[in-house]
C-alpha cells in the first residue's frame, strides 16, 4: 500500500523579525498510510502544530519534502488538490469560522467544491447532526461557547468529506460527553476509510488510536501502539506527556505494592488488581488520609455574590438565547470554587459577570462589598481586583512581543521600570516561560499552549485579590498543567486570594477546589463541598460530566467488599490510603 502522507528528512525553522531563528522540526521521517488513526502527542512547543500544518501546505518545509499522495507540498499547483484531500480543525476554532450563521459556515467548504445545492444541504445537515449542533444552526458565531465553536469547526471539516482529517487539539474545550461523541465519530469515520490524525494532550484519547507518535524538541522519539508507548513511564515526563490516570496510579502503587503491575492503563483492570492485592488483608477500615483542610464553613467575609442573576443574548430578537436563569451564588474571600458544566451550560457567561465584562439583565452582582454598577466608572480597578483568564486565552493577547503583553496591565500603574521588569519576570517564570528566552518573542510565533501561558502570566502579574480561570489548562502539556496547578495552589493558600476555577477535568477540580458549583442550562444544578459532590456519581453522570478516576476506583473496591471509608478524591489521597493499609497487612 502506498502512503497517503510522507515526510522525508523534514526540518522547519521559524525566522523572526529580530533575526532569531527557532527550529520547530528537525529531520523528521514519517509515513502515514490510508485508513490509519494516528494520535500525535508532545509537550508545548515540541512541533506538533507545525507538523500538521506542513501536511496541508499551510507551511512549506525549510528542508526536506512532504508529500500527500504524489503531490509535493512545495509545488503551489498542487495546493488545491492537497487541501481537498486534507481537512484540518485548528486549536482555535474561531479562526476558521467565516459564515454569518452556524449553517452558513458549515456550507462554506462544500459550496467551494462546486457541489449542487441539494448535496450541500444534505452534507450540512449530516455534519451538524453528527456533532450535535443541528438545533443551533441559526446561531450567530459570536454567541457560541468555545466548545460549541469547536463542534462547528469540526462540522465544517467533515462536510468536505476529506480523505484525511486532522484535528489540532480540537476536543480540548469540549465537555466529557462532547469529547466522547467526537471520538466515536472519528472512529466511525476511520472505519469508513478516512485517515485521522489527532493532536492531543489527553492520553485517554490517544490510547484509542491505532498508533501514537510522540514529538520531543522537534524530533520523533516514539512511534508505536499507544499501550507500548505509555508503559515507557521513565521517558514520558521527559517528553512532556503522561499516561492515562489509571496508569499513573498503577505506577505509583507498584513501588510499594509489587502485586500491582506498572503496565495497567484502565480503571477496570486496576480495580481487579487492587482487589486481588487487598482481599487477603485484615478486614479493617481504610480511612481517608488527612485530606487538605477545607475552608468551607470558616468565618470569612463574602467576596463575590450574585442574586437571581439573568442574562439574555440578542434579547427580543428571533435569535434570543437565555444563558443565565436566576443564578444565586456566594463565594467567600479566600475560597477556591470549582465551576463545572457541559458545553453551553452558562459557565463562561456567569464568570464574565464577575469582573464587569457583562452586566446583569436582571438580578444583582456584588464584588468586594460593592454592587457591580458601582464599579462602572472604574472598571480597570475592578479588573485588577478580580482578574480573568478567558476560555480562548489568545483573545486577550494584543501586543507584538511576549514581554510587552505580560506588562500591559501594569503600565497604567506607572511603576518604576525595574519593578515592572521584575514582576513580569516573576509572572512569566511562574507559568514556565523563561524570561530571557521569551520576552522578545513575537506572540504570533508561539504554540497554542505557549500563548495560554502568556495570557495567564498577564493575569498573575496584576496580583489580584481574586482570579477567574476559565479552563486555564486547555492546551497545556501535563508537566505545564501540574506546575500551574501547584503554583496556583500555593498562591491561593498563602493568603486571601479567591479562585474560581472552571474545568471539564474532574481531576483538576478535585485537586484545586474546596467547593463545586455545577451548571446546567443556565441554572445551578448542584453545589456543595468538593469531597461530597464528587461522590454524587449518578447525578454528575446524568448531567453529562465525569467523576475523578479515584472516585470510580473507590466505589469499585467498595462494591467488591473492600471496606474503604472516607471520600478520597485526589491521586495522593488514594495512593496514601491504599499503601498505608497494604503496609499494615498481617
């Protein structure tokens, strides 16, 4: 069988206006055959996005050749054929939405193929129904949440019926049910013969591919079946990737419990292995090992409060959308609140009310003791008090160079130059951007994950009293994600900093928060302490969300007669509980 995509000794270098050269890919040899389902992983800046842009001739190699079928991407005369063959969904879906409505956008590609209007209509309906957006076909693009925009971008790509479909972190902002829907669709398209290339930081997604390619510093360091790549745990951290959560737990348990294989990668197998290891242990209770102290219920002042909050987009028009329906919420100073909900549940709309980006259509919002309308004449002060990282962090980058963008929010304070420089240095290095290496980098030259780090540094440099983080780790590799959460946790606990943390990852919510608020259709569906809410498994799954793997393991062990008490929710809590019991056997 002839390959559909072939890289021969391919290198690519970014040449910046300041004369700096940044090698993105170095001597890559790669072959992909028709009908393969390939996952591509690697740390931020490893070259993943560059590689996939070379496939459909958005970039041309600095050295070497890239061919799609027999077409060399260097030859412009083949570009039309290449782009008919290879469709791509980008990291930022808004960058490829061009239609005035969802339906018009999805029709754009098929129309440009010169297809009859009846065929265009059929393809548009099929694509939108496939991604669950048919009912929103008349929605305007600016009314879409980030997750909804990703679905629309994917619909536009599959409506072209390409031979190769490339998704560059295209599931990153979707809720668990949405991700599973897209993965099921990709596997279905793959069974029909479509070649799929999925760029992802989610090991659970990569494990469903036939083949996993890992990039590290612009070179291919692994190319194998996903299970064989993930068991090479001694190299994963170096490469900036991680095994699925059950695999991480199994690896940690193995060091003290040899009966647990470090090669386990799924919940069911790990549960059975734990049962076999523990069933012969004394029938004692496994108590929860001192979870972190909760601030819930402590006597603290109210920092943020909403009462009967409503918000309607395009009110009194045929396109009216009610995003919030009477939300009442209280956040204490110094609290850490997790915000969860499916795509379009109202999370982002609620958060944008909490620093004056949106104002209530009905109801009240109070920030630091003042009703939101009292802040209207001094919104810059409000946004230094409560800073926000957007769901699409790239939207808040507007300077040409990284250092200037991070410093932008501080300039109005007229700080001395050296103090300004040191605060920018601190913020950049906090999020994993080396100051000297990145301060003069053009923003456009960064990967999606690096842009998110810059945006977060621009928030942290203000040292606000409260921080609203809307999916802060989207696009970050596992090491950067862990470093970011570690810093935020330390920053939160050192004083009265208030965190409102939105995420589709139950593991992140478990690690970062004391309280959870779950939204559904613009209302608060569930709220309470994190350790309690995450064990309300039936209700959480009924809302289309997931619980942490740890919770599934605990409940699985209980159902098998292991007398586990307490509600561990983080990996550390679970591992400590199990190993402490195991050491006490006999």
